[in-house]
């Protein structure tokens, strides 16, 4: 008898694939923010699933080019050119 696949693992697969595609379209910051939210939602109840999003973040964040911390970007003056 074939065991039923874990629906949580399947959802993680779908979300991680979607986040990777989002990053590939140039929306790496948005993908990382969503992955961070997924990590935060899963870290206590499903640490193995959360780890997958943590790995995604570690692989993608080097591509970010933040010049100011993201939460302060709105209040910061434009960067000199």
C-alpha cells in the first residue's frame, strides 16, 4: 500500500516553487518577504517545513541590493546617484 503524501509537504513544495518563480522574474525581495512570513508561521508547529523556507531565504537574500533596511526604506531620503 502506498502511503498518503503529507499535504503540508506538498503545500510547501508548491509555495517554494512559486516563490522561486517570483524571484526569477526579478521580484526577489517580494519572494523573500513571503518566505520569511511562511517561516515565521511554521517555525514552532512545523520546524522541518520552516527549515525549507529558511534555506530558501539563505539562498536568495545575497541577490538583494538593499541600501537601507527594508522597514526604513519609506522614510529614508533617496540614495545619491
